[in-house]
C-alpha cells in the first residue's frame, strides 16, 4: 500500500526515483509524485494515475540534484488528485514529505495547527506531517521528525527533505516498512527492496519507532527517544531479474509459470526422503514446545487465508493437532482464550499486512506462541514471530497473489508433516508424502502445458457476468480462491462455495449463462462432486471441471475438462489452483483488464 523510494548519493536522483516508482507501482497506483533537491532548490511534480503519467509530466523537465523522494499512492484520505498526491508540503514549501500509513489523530493536529495560522491545501492526513515537521524545525531535521513522531497516532513510513538541509533525507517508521539500501553510489530508502535491488542487495531494516538520517556517505539510526542504534547490513537474495517481466506480457502470468520452480524452492534442502520427515531450521528455536503443541490457529487475510483454510485440512490429515483458522481482520475482535501451548501461525506473503500483524500482537498478549509463514525476508511478521518458515518464492509483483499461494501450501504441508511424523504418522506415510512433494514441480510443468486449452475455455466463457466455483474438503478453499482470483483481475462476479452448500441457496442462480467451475479430483469427495455436477447440468448450467487425468465419468458430463495429474488427496489443491489462476488471467486478458494492477487494489495492505 503506497510505495516509497528515496535516494541520496552521487547520481542524478530523477531517473533512479522514476525507476524505483515503476517497481513499486504494484503497491498503489492512483497518483504519484517526486521531489528532487539541488542545494536549496527543490523541484516537485505530482500527477494523477499511473507512474507513466508522472513520467510523461517530468519528461524533458530539468530536475537537477542527487537527493530526492518519491511516492506512488493508494488513496486513504482524500480522492486521487494532484493536490492530494505526495510529496505533501508545509505552507512555506520548505518541508517535503512522502508517507505510507494513516495518521489517526490528524483532525485534531490539523485543528491545532490551523489555530496557529497554518493553512492546509490538501485533504490528506499526510499533510499534517509536513506542517508539524516545519513547525518543530529549528535547524535539525531529525529532531523535528522525532518531535512529530511523538505527536502523531497511527502508522507511518515516511521520507522527509528540507529546503535548508540539502543532501539529507530523514526517514521514520511506525507500522509501515522501510528499508535502507547501502551502495557505493549512495543510499536508498524504500518500502520494499524491489525498488533498489538493481543497485544494491545490502540492506538495513528500519524497525518500529525508529528514524534514520541518510546522506550520500552515511546513515545513522535513532530510536524515538534519541538513542543511537548500530545495525549492520543484511544481504537480500532477490535478484534484479526476479522483478523483470522476462518476456511475459504480465507479472501475473510470469508468476503462474514460475510455480514449477517456486514450489521446488519451498522444499529445496528441507526434505529427508529416507527419514520421511522434513527439516525446518527456522522453527528449531521453538521446537521443544511446538512438538507438544495440541492447538494451532492459522491466521491470515485474502489469498493467504485460503491457504490457511487448506492448511487446516492438511493439519487434520497429518497431525493430531486441533487446528482452527481465523481471518486476521476479525481475529482481534474475538474473545480469545487459548489452551496452554497454543501456536498461532501468521501466514503472509508480504509479512506486512496490518490486520495480520494486529492479530498476532493480540494473540501474543493472550499468551500464544507465534510462528510466521512469510515470503518477504526481514518483514515485520518475520520479526514479530518467535520462529518461522520462509516460502522462498522470490518477489511477487502481480497484485493478485499466485505463486506465493502454492508455496504457502508447501510450507504448511512441511510443517504438518514434520509434526505428524513426531506424532502418529508412519515412516511409510512420511516417505510417500515426500515422494509426492518431489513429483510436484514436473506435474506443475505438465499442467502448464495446458495453458492454451485453458485460454480457449476462458474465451468461451469470459462474457458471462457471474461464475460459481465449487469444491469440497481440500478443494473447498480452492473454490474460494478461484472465485477471488477471477473477480480481482477480471471484475467478473464470482462466488466460491462448498459444493455441499449448493442446494442450500446458490443453485437458484444456475442458468445457461452462469458457468460453474467444479473442482473434482479423484478423491473421497469424487462421487459427491459428481452428483453436484449432475444437478447443475440438469438445470442447463455449463460446467468446467478440474478433474484428475483420465476421469471418464467427468468427461461424459462436463462441458469442458481441465485435467490435473494424479497426486495424494491433500496435495491436490497445489495443482487444482493453477487452472483457476489461468482461467482468471485469460478472462481478464479477453476483457482487456489491467491485469497486474486491478482497479482499487494494491499489494501489501498495510492499513487496517
Ligand atoms: C489476493 C491477494 C490478497 C492477499 C492479502 C494478504 O490475490 O493478493 O488477498 O493475499 O492481502 O496479503 P499477505 O499475504 O501479504 O498478507
């Protein structure tokens, strides 16, 4: 949500900032802006819409200077407009601020400042930061930012420059991520590493309530109470090319295709086939408690929540742990009462989702131990949890989550298998599961070979305004995820249902214009799913079945069939979700949607 990129160094800031914004655009794309400083001169441009509009605006404009801040916005307070775009300025135009987050007490602060004669020009909460910093400034920018931090409630990742403090950027964080990038050609600060990975892979994570003063040659970190912090750099494993399209028309398609090897990355080096048990170094710090855990809660939002829902079934299959799932956005409003030795597992691609962070903080308060299943290394959730497992899926740029989902299913399976092997699972069962995991990358490749068939199915149905997705047990969450993917990127209305619920209402919708995607692998639910398909066909509803290879019964009745290779029942979701992702992608393509940047959405929801 909102992308921030700052640079101070030897190079010209403008092209670095524009390039950084392009890479952060998936975090928000309703308006953008940048400010570049040269001595006491600051040139600032802002534009509504995508980064391309800002690029066109600044094209040919001389913006000298090697210090600058830039922002791509996902509006919270105030409509997308030039006056509400960032950087926001104080009334004298000395302070320029970019901000990600929400200042909850901005009304009160604004009123207080207005009483002092200060005039506001935007409808944003962020302008109050610029005005307050200007108000407190007495020559020391970091001090003014620190005083401002003590006044504001809410969340922020901010970058600040001041006309009279050239060559210096002050950045601060509370609740919104900020990473300092260190290179020989200067320093970067961004809300995620993809904005700087082209220039450096040496980073320092700013932590809660810290601020940093960053110059071309140095950076220094302070706590909110002005204590100096020494922190050494970490090396990130993401490469610049991971964040490139590499010949694909969209990141979503690229990331769907990457799954053959991202799945492998999720279990690489973690399987001990002879022992039938995975090794998960990241959870060793809590292993003594975890191995005796009898109650587990998986919390997440959106697609990660659907991974949690599959995870619950996998835990029920492989372990003796009583497992429940919780939507992070609802979790903290519940009266939580955990049995002793409960583990709450936060599942998050970004590791920065505000609701998931709030949920684990509440769980910790109530005495639960915390695990994280996270993709972004060093992210807030990875730091706030007692231990965890990384997905190693590489950067996910498409706003609609795809490859990370299948990696989450792998890491959840590894965790369940490890615990199950310490409980009741036999060596044979362990070895069988590991062999099935190892077979997955080739099976995914085989499945992706059907892309043009899936594209043809999408072409047949993309004009239909309403779709239904049905599944049972392990594939019920895949019905939910399939529907979510379709609505997110194509804006087609879709509903995901447990197939057994169909007769309790949604069957009223079935007609020849409403396709149903029925997920029917060859498992214990097969006969029941087949009955559901017959019920739909009797009402002339078209059926697209996702079935196991060679399923003649399904072929006889369904209008279209997408075949998945045979696999253990609890691993079928890893395969069945891929046709759902491709159907969503191709429908969106035929409808000419902006697939990587669907309307109103942004990746990484860092506000509640
Ligand atoms: C859907 C999607 C979102 C995210 C959700 C949680 O395609 O991307 O629903 O899954 O916002 O995000 P993370 O996993 O970063 O916590």
